[in-house]
C-alpha cells in the first residue's frame, strides 16, 4: 500500500518539478491530487514523463481528509490559509514557502544534513523546506563542519531568475530579445534590468542594510546546521535561467587542508565533486540543470584567515533548492514515521 499525495501549486515551476521528481524517483504513491487556484481548475499537468495527465483541482474546495502528505509550492499567503487546514485534517504539509521556516515547532529539513530533526514534525504536522540558496550551501557545509567545526561562513550567491518564478524567467528572455533588436528593456519583475546585468538585491531590504534573502540564509543555516556558526551573505540575481551558484568562504575551528576537504566532499551524500585545476574543470549552472546533486568545485585553502577554505557550489535551484528537497523530505517521513509503503 502506497501513499495518497497532494501537490499544491502544481501549475508553477516548482510544483511541476515536484511532479517530475515524484515520477522519476518512483515515489510509492497510490494516488496523486494536483491543486492550484480557481483559475487553473480543470487544466491538466503532466506527471513527469509517464504519459499520465493529472487534472487540476481548486485548492479552496479540496478536502484533505484521508490524504497522507501535501507538498506545498503556493507562496506564503496561500500557505497561511491552507497549511493549518491540511495539517489539522491529518495530512502532513511539506511547505516550500518561507512562512514556517523559523517557527520553533516546525522542523526545517535538508535530509542529507539534519534528518533527525523530522521527529518534531508532529507538533504542528508541518515540515518546512529551506530557502533554495540555503539548501545547497548546508549540503556542502555539513560534512566539513563534522570534520573540522565551522566558525564562520561568508557567501556570495549568483542566483538564477527562476528563483523569482516564471515571471522572472520571462523577463530575462524578453529583455534579452528586446536588447538584440533595439527595443526598450524596462524592468517589471526586477528592480533593474536583469539581461546582461547583475542585481545585488533579492527580496526586501531590512533596517541593517541586508536583504531578507540574506537574512534567510543566516538564520536558516543556524537552525539547520549549528546555531554557533556565524554567517554573512550577499545575495545577487544574475542573468541565468536555472541554477544557483555560490562562492563560499569558510573559517574552521581546526586545521583542514584543501585535499582533506576534497576527500570528505567526494564521499558526502548529495554532493558531486568536480574539481580539476584546469580549463573547464569545474561546474557551472548550465551543467547542473536537471541534476539531483549539489556540485562542488574550486576547493582551495584561504591563507588570509586561520584554518580557512574557499569553494564554489552549484545546484539546480528548482530541484535541490525546492522540489527535490521536498520529495526527499516526503521519502524520509514515509520511512521513519508513516511507513505505509511496501
């Protein structure tokens, strides 16, 4: 006997990717319901490459009673309405929005990093998926932290426009085309032109001059990995369609060489080390699209601080940063707690 699974937000980038990954990983689902707003009711979405079509239902009218898990990709406002309703009906919510991430009664999970934290999910019957940039970074940091103890992390992100949804991807495409033909490239979704440009601003500004995206990386890393780690982030939107990149500088409590770090990362779960010190011997966002792994390159010692390392981290943000992580949480929940599948 398998699970009855809901995917809410099934018409969006992340929701569609959730369906792709459920199909690819042959998740043990007896039944899948796909939900969206009323304007998409009756539309059909593909269940991966299985050839199966699923009909969209209106989330406002959906009764979650008797369903096991719901993967939410509907944004914070809608999540605030529907997550408590689903959870109260006994359907465990795995939420991709930022709404519950810092709630002390809601586990914030990256399965390769803190799987045991899922044991606290019953407090609200909700599990949070981290920010896409945080997810790939903590996968890279976890095995190194276990080996040498991380004191401080300074990260600069290079985040693709898909992190801003379909509207972000459309804007990059349209602006690029307009520039080539000599038409105006006025920003709509972003604060400045994104085509052939970079924007050091993601989400709203806070009083201290940082952005909310940067704040998320700080507090989520602490919650997932270790509250003692100091984190400083600069988050930048770049003209890449899919795939987030990060330049990460790490200061450790104990000495660790680049070679030792490479050996650790090579064996770590969820990581693919591609680190040849030659032309092209590293991974870029184009190569990570459609892949499950978090790719690590450019591992080297930083002589400017005691026990310092620097590395380059790349991942498909729609996958590991969102949809894959949510499905991995569902698999973990099933194995450890629900145990319905044969």
